[in-house]
C-alpha cells in the first residue's frame, strides 16, 4: 500500500474516532423515579435484608439515594411467608430466625405507593469450599504479621462467586520506631469484596485491575466468606460491571438497561446466596 492510501486510511480512522456528539443534560427529558431494590436471602441466620430507594436524575447522581419508606415487604418460600419490618428508612428486615435453604425458591413481594412489585430467585449451592486465603510476608520485615492480596475481578473459574474478606476490629501496641513509648494502633473492622468470573470476560480482562496488599498484625481474626451466584444474577452483575468498572476498554458493550428479575418497572435485583466461610488468625510471617 502506497503512502497516500495509508495517509487516507489514518485520516478516516481519526475522523471516525473523533466524531462524538456532545451530551447536553438540559436536553434530556426529566426521568421518572423508579423503585430500586437491593435485597438478598442467604443461608446465614437472619435477619435478611431488603433495601428500597428511588432512582436518581442525572443532576442528582452524586446525591445520597432517597429511601422508600412505608412499603409492605414480604418473602415466601411457597409454604411460609416472612413479613419484613422497616427498621431504618428504606431498610426492611426479617426476624432473626429466617434462614435460606439451598434448593428453595424465594418470592419477594413489595407493595409501595399503590403498586405491587414481585421477584423470585432459586437458592443454588456454590459447591465445595476448597479455596484458602493466602497470606504473604509483610513489606516491612519488622512488622509482626502478614498481608493478603485483593484483586477486584479474577477470571477463568468454573462458577461465578462473590468473596468477602472480613477483618475483625482490634487494638494493639506497636513498638515505637523512634525509641519512645509503644504506640497504640486501633484497627477498625473492614470488609474487602471481590468476584471470580467463569471463563474469559474480554471487557474485564482489558480493564486494569490492580493487586492490592493489606497487612495486619499477627493473631488478628479474619473471616473468609464465599457467596454463591445464580446464572441470572451473574447476568445482572456482568452487565453492571460492563457499565461501570469495566467501562473504557477495547470491548465495551453498548449502554443499555440492566437485566433484572423484578416486575413492573422496578430495577435492581433480588438475589439468593449460599454462604460458606472459614476463620483464620493472621500468622507471623
């Protein structure tokens, strides 16, 4: 290919890439506020929680979500029905004895502002829990403890799962590095969340996800928790990540509405999870 043709090809590509129409927010029609549902039933003993808020306009994206109060919320497994109580604005909870069971299908009913919304989801097993939380030596050789790594998205697994690493709160004395009195260090409880994905996700693979290491003192308690994810719920999460954390890669999908299992125009997802966990004490590495 001669030089003029190469120049013409490059020029056309630049023109195509640069042809972006500016979005004018004032030209958008004011959106209707939709009911946003974030609820889950797990195999852990309750209370189980359903959170209700309203969707936000473009101008209010950085504002706190508006809770939906005064709704009637219930969940049924076909033989029993649990009525949820609003313990905080927009936060509805079951009694503490409610506990999901693998194989059961749970149906959510919400009555709010004269409208009824429904959703149902089967609670699937996540299989054997063979994974272990791996500890690494701390970066400071004088530090008595260990660290672990968190990568927000990991790929190539048989099934999708959500993972949580929950660090207990504690307080301990660390020797002063200047030779003075020991220093009191208070460690607040913290939860780290990440996801493992089946097979290969081009959107996620081509989006940089750093490996973060977090160090904690020896003897501190840590809970390593795994939550199962149904196939339908994974479709929702995959679409959510494609619209948010995986945006800006080579394989971006066209923007669109997220899939949901909720009826009558509500958005969000009502999920179910088998929860398995292990307890660790931070070693001295």
